[in-house]
């Protein structure tokens, strides 16, 4: 089971950029349920970056917002 929260949803020159926070339950190697969370940057629905560090996601978001499709 996973829970997805959209943090940023913006249209730019590079397409629709979405940043979302994902929390999901997984089984570890001992069959113990663990909850993990991470952030994703998607451009036009395609996963471009995934990280558990918010600072890393902010850098990636900045990269995709500034990058120009010339």
C-alpha cells in the first residue's frame, strides 16, 4: 500500500513538472513490515529523479525548471 501526496504541480517550458512525496509499506528480508518514504520528480509523467533527501529533490526541481528546451 502506498500514499502519494503531490507537493508541486507546475507547467513550464519543459512540460508538466510534478514533485510528489511517496510513503509505502514494504516487507524487509525478515518479512517485517517497514514504512519507507521518498520524493519523486516527474516531467510529463516520466520519473526523472527519486530520492529520500528533500534537498536533493529541490536541486532536481530547480534543474528541470531552469533547463530550456531550445
